[in-house]
């Protein structure tokens, strides 16, 4: 499969572009609105073609797929334009600015017969797959989940602080916390949240929320740009618990762990270092080849965004709100 990359975004440079190069697929082209930036990026990674506009890349008839790491507010527009060109799309999270737009993008890609996958790479890590198995088969009934992802943001010019580009901590890293809570506890009925804007940016730099379920189940989700790095989730069950640290973007070259306790039996499982971005790319390509829907497809994106929409609505209203069931 021949890939093109829309933009020279840092996530591409640091993670996804190197991951594509580690697969059997080819990275054929990169585009930027700044042709010099595209040329420099192409030189850095040995990419044969550099374009000074996204339109030029999409017109390259040797491409099969694109990776879209543009700012959040541009994901939908350029994913649809890629679909118009007949290109499959691996799009950075969040897929869209809200659930309605995510639904629209998914339907648009379906109508044009292209595969669309949201790049929640942690879902393809062997540890996450093992966590799902443990929660399903080993732990008793889950009663609550806590999930967080936060890191310090000290650059006021960062696009993640731009309201016009759908910035904010919930959209950037809180979407992981929401995804994990839903993965481990299911779809919530209601949401309550509070937010803080530390720099008067017009976006949330901190959010704390509670997802409410039937029968008294709850998930606590939090995110922010105001504190030191923290990314973890913890499951509390009737007969034990489970916890994962560095849960979304592992930074330890020694590998990662799951720690859990069931009926008094304490276990620590260790996983060898692995490139979850490479696994994500390989799964995307496999779905393109088979026609199967990715586990992080547009339908999954719609459900995640429905919860995010409810958290934002709650923070604005100062009250618990119902989560729309797509």
C-alpha cells in the first residue's frame, strides 16, 4: 500500500511516519501548505514526493491511502476530500469536532467505498487487548472505572489551545480517558463535568467528569494541560481491581505492565516493548485489504464523541446531561 501524509505535524514526525516505514507498506508522499516544510520533511524521512498543497497530494494517482494528522477542526474536511479521491484514510483522533460531524464523515466514506479508521493507537497495543480479556473473563462485575490523561502545556501558540481548531484538553488527551472508560464499562447514560481555562484561551485546560450508568455504576474521567504527566486507568470490580500505568502512550523502553488482583490473587503481567503505532498501521492496511471495519471505525468515533459532547454540554450548563445514544 502506498501512503501519503497530509501535513508535517509533530505526531507524524515522532510516531506514525516512522511506524509506516517499519511496515511492508511504502510512504510515497507528504504535503504541507509550506512547500519548503514539505521538502524538508521528505528529505528527513526519505519520502520520494513532496507537495506544497494537500490538493496536489490527493491528486497523486499512485497513492492508496492517506494519514491525516491535521488540527482537529480540519479532520472531517480533508478526510472527505481524501475519500472523494478514492483514498482510504487513517485519521488522527478525534475524528471530528462532535458526534454529528463524525457520523457525517463515516457515512461519506462508506458511500465512497473507502476504509476510515480513527487513530486510537492504544487500542491496538497487546496490553489493551489483554485488559479487555481480563475484564471480560477474570474480574467479577465491574463497579467503577477511573481514567486520566494529562501533561503540561506551556506554549500559548500551540494549536491545541486554539478554539477555532477545536482545541482543548478533552479533545486532545481527554478523548483517551473517555475511550478507555467506555471500553471497560460500556456506554454511559449521563455525564457531568467541570472545566477550567487557565490562560483565557477559549478552551478547557482542565476537565473533570463523571459518567453515570444504570445500577449505580460510574466512571471518573479527567484530563488537562496544567499538571505533570499522568496517564492511567483503574478498574474496580466486586472481587478485585486492575490498573494500567502509562496507559495510552508508553514511554518506558523496558515495556509496560498490567497489575491486578482477583479474589486475593495479586498478579503483575509485563509486556515487551512494542510500537503500537506500527500495529495500528498494519491493522488499518489489513482492514483495507479485507474490507472489514476497524475496531476504531467511524461508529466507534461517533459513540466516543457523543460522550465528549455531553461532557462539554454539562460543563456549560453546570448540570448533569443525558448522553445521546447514536
